């Protein structure tokens, strides 16, 4: 099936008014005609996380880099890769993501040459540094035969076709504004993953949507959010992917302005 990809991050209406920077990041890698890697991250933007924009950028680069490594190691054994990710996705793979993110955060902070927070014993308080870069992370590997989804923190990964809309990853819902964070030393323990097999009967166009929580939080109900996802799918079918892509930025600006006012990132992966 033909693959079409597009992503956009927009600064939230509240952040525009307050002069705050955009905290979201995303990355799309077309590894081959049959392999796609997508990552989306939402920096916390709180007083405790002043470097969260850097943290979210490091997060999407980390997911793509770690996944690239796995794809190289399993280049001719995708059946073995899906077995491994099904068994170790929320443990060993998640640990690899967290280790790589922390390493890159340390490198970033060392380059900044800022005064490091110290523990009472004089050692660097890296836990406090990680919190400065706090972010969530969504990741998706799409292959010819399966998809692998990864998530730490809030945000959504859904699949939409003409008949259904369904979450790819079932995550724990936390009340209020709190969310799991990649900045926690043991963040991998809060990773949630999912494997979906594709089959030859999937002949109808379908759409994967990855979005930060500013998207779903801009709707009053989950039903309204789901209707919006279905609308994206139907508009692509009716008007074409390029026409919809040309309008995504203005639609997201309006969604934020009329909704929660937060930053919004949306990545579309359409197969027809």
C-alpha cells in the first residue's frame, strides 16, 4: 500500500499569549519503502523543567536512533524482531530508550557549561538535571507485517479506518495534569507498548495518528475527539492527503485556540 506521511507542531494559544516557547517535537524517518519510524514528544514546560524543549527533541532523536539500531541488528529477521519486541518492548527496549535519553541529556547539559546541582556528597545530582529536561514520548515502528507502539506519559496513538477508530496503545489515565515522564530515573517502568500484526485482508485505506495531549484535551469529550480523528481520515479520502496536509497547521491553531490552549503536535501516517 502507498504510504503518505506528514507532521506538524503548533505553539499553543496560551503559550503565544504568555510568550512561552513551543515544547513539542516530532521526527519521521522513512527507513525504506516498508519501514517507517515516527516519534512524538511533549516537553513539560513547567518551572521544574526549563529545558523541556531540549528534552523533547532529545527524546524523538533517541527513539529513532535506538529503533534504527534494532532494525540494523534484525535487518533480515523481522519475525525475530517482532517476537523480541513483544516480549521485551516494555522492559529491555524501554531501558535502552531511557539509558540513551539520559546519556544525551548529560551530554547536552555538560555542553551548556551551567553550574551543576550537587548532592550533599558533592556528586552531580543528575536526577535534578533529568527533571529540567522532562518530557513524554510516543514512538511507532510501522513495517510491512506489523507495527510496534511505545509510550511513556500522555498523548495518543490511534488507528482510524472507514469503520473504526481504536487506540494502538492502552495507557493508564492519570487524573489532573500529572503524567509519567521520561525524566524519572526508572522511567522505563512506566513504558507501555503494543504489537499489532497486519494481514493480507487489510485492503482499505487506514490512518495512524500520533498526537500530544494538547489535541485530545482541546475537546470537551472523548467522543468529540474521536469524531475529529474520523474527520481527518474521511477528509483525506475525499480531498487527498496533500490538501489535508496543507490545512493541518491552521486547523491545529484553531483547535488550540478554541480548546485547552496547549501546544499540539499531530503526525499522520496514511496507507492506501
